[in-house]
C-alpha cells in the first residue's frame, strides 16, 4: 500500500471532493464520455535492502533507506547478489496487492542505458563487481562522499555513467532512491545534463526515483541541470508525476503537476485523477477536476466513475473525518 505523506495531506478531504464531483456530474451528460480503454496498470518493484554482510549496513539503515523504486518494466533479477525485489500493484481501495495480468513489461522504445561493463556477465566478471560496484552502492546508500570519490576513479563521469546494479541502476539512481540529498547534489555537479537521462532496465531515470521517493529537493536540483526530465517517461510509459501520485507523495505531486500540466494528455489526466483518488490525494484530484470537469463522469478500466471508486473505499480510510464514506456520500447529496 502506498504510504501517503501526512504533511499537507487531505487539504480538500473526501467530503468536499465528493460534493464537487456531484456538482460537476449535474451539468455533464454521462453518455458523452465513453469507457476508457485501459488505465495505466502498475507493477511497482521496490528494491529493499536485505541482509548482506558486504554492505555492512546497520539494522536502522536497512529498515529506513529506500534503495530504489523501479516502476513497471521487467522484474529485477532475484539472484542479484546485493538486492532483491518484489512486485505489487495498488488496486482500487489499495488494501491489497496483486501482480498485473496480461501486461507486457518490456519497454517498446529505445532505452538510454548506462555502460554495463562492470556488471557480472557470462565472463564471470564478479571480482570487478565486488571490488568497485558493491562498495560504491554502500557509499551511495549511506551518502558517504568520502568513500565514493576514490571509487569514482580518475574519470568520475565514466563511473557515474556506469551501471553498478544488475538492474542497470547507476550511482545516481541508488543515491536518489536512498534520498541522499547532499550526495546527489555533489555527484550531479560532475555530470553532464544528458547523463541524468540514463535509464535503468525498466526505463526509469533517476528523476523517476526522486518522484516516487518524494524527494522534492533532489527533484529540483536535477531539473536545474536537466529540465527535460519532467516529461521523460519511465517504465510503462509513465510520467514522473504519475509515479509521485501512485506513491502518495503529496508535495511532490503538487509540484510536478504545476510544472507539467501544460504537457498532459487527456489520458494522463484521467490516469492521474483516479490514482489521486486511490491514494487519498483529494486536493490534487480536485485541481484536476477543475481543469477538466469531464473527469467527473469519466470511467476507469473497470467502468467505474470517481464516486464508484470512493464508494468501495473502506470507511477506515476516512477515519480522519470520523465518518464513513457512505455517510459522506449521503450528506453530500
């Protein structure tokens, strides 16, 4: 389940949002809006730190550091010597997880991949991986620049353009997923703008990781270097904005929406609208509704409107307002 940020959360609230939905519905003809062919389905691959002596991380670090957030795309190799992954997707009431069905995860576009010369391969390149990549992963995860700088070697940019994980993640991917702001700020200074566009095997840039992790400071410093990252789509053709909403990152979603709204397609708006409802970002959903009133009667892949989705949410999701969703619907009628 996506963990919604508490700060700035639920400014509008479900009651006000439902009232707005009903008002919009009253002036729209539902037969003008057909069923959406399909919403973007998500396969969220969250790579969390496992027990591994080579990384020598404390239990607290292992519990709190978000290593990488790979959205959609192929599964990360379960035999990765350092990290493992599990996949899940958030359903309508985000109370359960399930694997997406009938979905081709392989990107259909050309990826901008990093150099893979240090990764284990058919030539059994384990020594280089162990001596260079594993220590650099630890340094990136913990934000230790003193350890990282010597590992980058005489040509830091080459190492920063090289994959250090078998999922094709770079140093920047790993440090961003771990929310190491100071570390990211310094290594970005060593990179060229196009270097920030490097994607992992799932098609995600480091900026996608920042969006999913909700690291607003990292996102802004990346955009200062490479503004194109805003609209560079990641796994499953998803915008960073969508990833932020899916993970319930309130402030990040607000920021990216304001920066990206002029580039959004009708499909982007629809997907973002329903995702914002699913992750309780009602203030974002209301903004979208004001921008495109037809969303009130738009239907998702299950042929449901926003009110249908809200009606299926367990009342416990609305404990903040001390009243269940069905009562709120009744009071808003």
